[in-house]
């Protein structure tokens, strides 16, 4: 049995990043990955309207997903409404390439 060491420093990678089910990351969220892969296949850019057609998600669902991608640095959203462009960042392109 190992005793708890109260003098040890906390690790930089000890931050909890999961949910009760497992790790909650963009790379593990199939909907987010689907958006990233679709944008990557279209030269790193697509429109919100194209994504609605491709995925059949509601506008509200897509809003949530795109907001999350932008807040986590995987995409930039440019413009407004259905003509809004979804442009992958370097981080988004790196994730897409890594899944191939």
C-alpha cells in the first residue's frame, strides 16, 4: 500500500478533462469530427448552409457544434446567417489530417 504524499507537486496534466462516461474531447465527439472532416475535404472551408444540407442537423444543433469548434480553436466562423463561412484553423486541419 502506498501512502499519499502531501509534499508532492501537482502535475500539469492532472486537470480533469472528462465526463462520467470518459474523456470529453473534440476528437471523441463524432459530430464535431464530422464537421471538421467535411470542411477539410472542401479545402478547409465550407458554409453553414452546406453543413446543414450535408448533415441534416437543425440550425440550433449546428449553432452549438460550430460555437464549440470556434471556442476550442478548431474553426473560425466568418460572416452571418446561412452564408457564414466555417474555416478550419491549423488546429482543425491537424485534427482532420490525424484522423486519415
